């Protein structure tokens, strides 16, 4: 079963094209639209070295570090969605 999350449009960098995260049993996908095109990040949960969660007053950021040394900061998620994302990625087992 896939879980789908969208960032808020009222946060920095997400007004026109919000971030969409899809998490299924084995994989993690992140989609971000741009004025000309889009970007997609796809990886196995096994490739995630660590997951960080930074809570603001209203919104939260998720920091994902990969085994290969990549660091991705995904901003503008509700606190409840960010906690669910964290839990789904943290128990990647």
C-alpha cells in the first residue's frame, strides 16, 4: 500500500509546485515540479542511512541522508504528515 504526502503551498519554494512524496513497502519517491520540467528522486528504503525530522511551529522539514552521502531536505509538510513520513522511512527494515 502506497502512502502519498504533499507539502503545503504556503511554504518556501512550494507555492506553485509542492513536493509530493510516495512511500510504499520497499521504495521512496519524491516529485517536485519546476517551471520547465520536473525532478524525481527515487530510492530503495535500504539506501537511506538516516532520517531527521525538524519541527517548526506549524510545518516540519524532513532530512534524508543516503548511504552514498547524499542529503535531501524536504520542507513544508504538516507536523502530522512529517511524523508519518519519518516513521515509514525509519522502520525500513
